[in-house]
């Protein structure tokens, strides 16, 4: 079987979607599947990564016009040239992992799906909405968008054409003949069933982590490697952009302010990602900034060095960072948003605080630091949950089974949605 994966970026580092696609790519190759990535930006030198057709000058000129009209992505005329790519012609099935940021036109989807079976993996809500990748409580996507209250939410638009975009997306998805959707979380799968995509075959396949790389490492050893105090409590926050409002950098700061003074006086804050100095300056807590970490092995050291991972995101489709931390035996505290509850409640592997309730987040965090036995129990639960549900082999095998079913003409077969997680907060 030959599979073509599509995203704006091709490589092993970047956003959660890029990382998830790369892990699938390498997992497929390890099982003898011929997997190729097609992208606009090739991040590493790898023969299995090829470039998408170059945008033309007309595409650039058209993009400046459509941007002013609030119509993102539709100018990407080069998307219609994808079927002429050797990698596309050679593929048995095509798996799209990136949908927005002006590199792929959704209006080309009917053309692509006439040529090859398409699997559309959703790493956010963009396929369901008139522009945004996360609705943050807005329900207009259910009925057609328009009068958008948050035009600046990623990916931003210059003006409100969300009703038109929603209609054009709906038409494109309805005209796509051989399209199957995949969600990494039950939460997003449930929303997808209520959306314009409700008529399409839908499967839920969890993200994965390499449990041989992301595994518990002796805490003192990990701390010495990273220049952290060997003794004393260490709290970790990890994101590509640590100052991002969506990732809750501001909520992290407020939660830290509410920790008991005795804990704040002993605490070291471990930051992994860009723009950590903003948080370090605001918290007045001793901080070690690793910056953006490219190497999985170094990230595993960071997770193992920490006593607790704090995940103050306002939105997470599933929470790949939490899965990585769990795999290293580190418990997490997060808000009740997106797919985070269904991940952390496996085990359970931490605590879920009410949405944006910084007092509850601080209380749960303090509870974990006060109880070494509880921390160890939740950490062990998390590691066990990852081995049972989020290992690479399981993730890849589910994709292979899905691809084989689609090629056999049975896209609805044999990959079951898990039961939704309980809506109650974890308590111990």
C-alpha cells in the first residue's frame, strides 16, 4: 500500500499536527507501507518528503484580494495541480493533515477525491467552521456562521465572510465523492457528527507517542541533565508558544499566583517553548527556560524532571503534550476543555479543573505537590494508560486497517468510537 500525507510543513518538529503526522509517517514505513509526505515547506532533508506544486504569481495576486475579502485559502490554485504530482499519482490513498494557513484550497477537495480516496484528519475544528480552528464556545458553526464574534481567532480573517466560507466549505465537502474523516478525540468526533460533515464516514483514532523514547527517567538524572535543582518541587509548562492566549499563558500566571506561599518559595518553573521570558518575568518564581525543544529525547528528560505538568489551555483537540507527559510518568492538571478530560481521566492521570477556574487549578496543583504517594500513583496510571491506548503500533495499525477498508470499499467498517469520558472532575 502506498500512502501520501499532506500538510503545509513536512518534518518531525512543529505543531501537534506536524508531530502527529510525522509519527504516523515513520510508523507506516516501519510496517512496510510506502509513505510519502507532500508539503509546502520541507523542514528536513528526507527523500520521503516532496514539495507540493509551487504557487503561481497569479495565486499570490489573487491571495491579496481574497484576504481583504475575508476569504482565506480559496486563492490556492496550485491545489488543483496536486493530481499531476508523481507522488499523488503513485499513491493508493491520500491522508490530509493540514487544512488551512493558505497552502491548500478546500475548493479543490472534490477534484482530489475524484482522483484518489481521501482521508481527512482533523487536528482542530477548522473543517466545521466559517474560519476559526477553535470556536471557544461559539455555536454558529452548527447553522452557518456569519456575524463572527472572533475574527482574530487563528487563522484570522480580515473581514467577516464566514457565512460565505461556511457555505463554500459545505458545498466542497458534499461534492467530495470518496472522503472519510478522522478525529483524534471523541470530543471532536461528537462535534463533527453535529456539523456540516455529519454525512461523512467518521473514525476516531487517538494520537500516539513513542513509548520507548517517552518513558520515565530517573528524576535526579533528568534534573542534572537540564540544570534543574535536584531537590525541590518542579512544575512544567510546555507549548510551542508559551505566551499564546489559546494555550493559556495568562491563566498559568494567575494559577501560579494562587499557589500557597510556602510552595511558591520552593518551586522551580520549567518552561519548554518560545517566549517563555514573558511568563518568567510575570511570576517571580525561579525559572529554567529550555526554549523550543526539537529533540524527543530532551523533551522526555523535561517531562521526567518535572513533578507536575500544568496545562492551562483554553482549547486542545486532544492534548499531545499531556500524552507525552503521561508516558513519562508525570501527572497533569488541566482545564475541562476539548479532548483533555478524556485523556487525563484515563487512569486517572491527573486532575481536571473547571474551565478557566484558576483557583481550582492552583488547588489541584498544590494537592499534588503535598502528596508524594498520590503523584506517584497518578504518574503510574498515566504511563499504563499510554501503553494501553496511545502507543505508536496501535495508532499505525488502526490507520492501516482504515486505509485497507477504504480501498476495499468499506470506509464505515470496524474502527469503533470509544465511550465518552465522564463529565465529572477527577477526585481521589
